[in-house]
C-alpha cells in the first residue's frame, strides 16, 4: 500500500505498515503471505510470467484482504501499483468461476 510522504510508515518484511487506520490492511496470516510472495518470486524467476506468479500468490492467500493481496502481487509478482488491481480483478474473477464450477460438479 502506498503512503503519502507526509505520513509515517515503517517496513514490516515486504509490507509497508502505515499509521493511518483507514489504509492499514494487515495480513491475517503473515507467514502464509510471505510464503506466497516467495512462491511468486520463484515462479517469476523460472517462467518470467508475472501473471503466473500472481496466480500462484492468489491461490495461496485468496482469503486475505484485497490490499494485502495487491501488496503481495507487487512484492512477489513485481507488478506495478497500477497493474496490481488489474491482475487482482482478472485472477479473482477466474478463481471465483473455477470455485463455482467445482461446487456445482460436486453437488
């Protein structure tokens, strides 16, 4: 999450923790988020695909807050601030469709 320069912020691992309560989205499971970031970096190094890295990140942390996932995309998938929401939208839409088809076929 980007913070204006006049706000105080500290780095906590790969995340920027702000003092602004409106913009603070902290992960529910920081170790899983860091694992997802590491997995994204490995996939990015192997395949060179930002989309593949972001898909792997999303698969691991899809239950986290949107802002946490966007930060993970930027840290692990090396996407830009403006690109992260686009990746989130496309990947989450496909993920939801996949979840719905799995629940329909198992019923």
